């Protein structure tokens, strides 16, 4: 044991893979962008993240649905999307939905000052 402390051996590490550099912020950025706007290395990283985690795959699908709904202004699909999030059991998305519902409720209850 003392020999290891006295003379540490240099260990060559394999080159870092995209999954080794995974971060929540980076994943979020990949999840919200249009797939056709991703560079090939970003697409590869996204695929790897989704392959390694069913939760990440589901979060990606729900995020893409939400972003599409926003881009195409399909507010009529909001309730269906909320139901899908609730069924998905992803705490972060559930908290996001709750904040959206609270804000929507606040907006719909605001007095109309245009009169």
C-alpha cells in the first residue's frame, strides 16, 4: 500500500466520450432545440443520453412536444401534454407543469385594465 502512495503510477485514461461530459444544462439545451438544428456531434450526444436512460428519452419526447406546441402556437394541445407529463413520472417536468398551471391561473384571474 505504501508503494502506491510513494510512487503513483501514471495511468493513461481513454479519450473522453460525449457521455463523460454530460451535464444537465447541456442536455437541456439539446432537448429544447429543433433536431434538424443540431450538429452531428450534438445529435450523437443526444442519442447517447437517450439510449442510456429511459427517463431522459421520455423527457426529450415531452420537451420536444412542448417546444413544437409553442412554435406552432397549438395551445389547444396543452391539456393533453400536461396529462402526458403527469403520466410520465418525471419530477422536474411535473414541477415545470405546476409552475405553468399556477401562472396560467394567475393570468386568467387578473383584472382587465383595458376598460
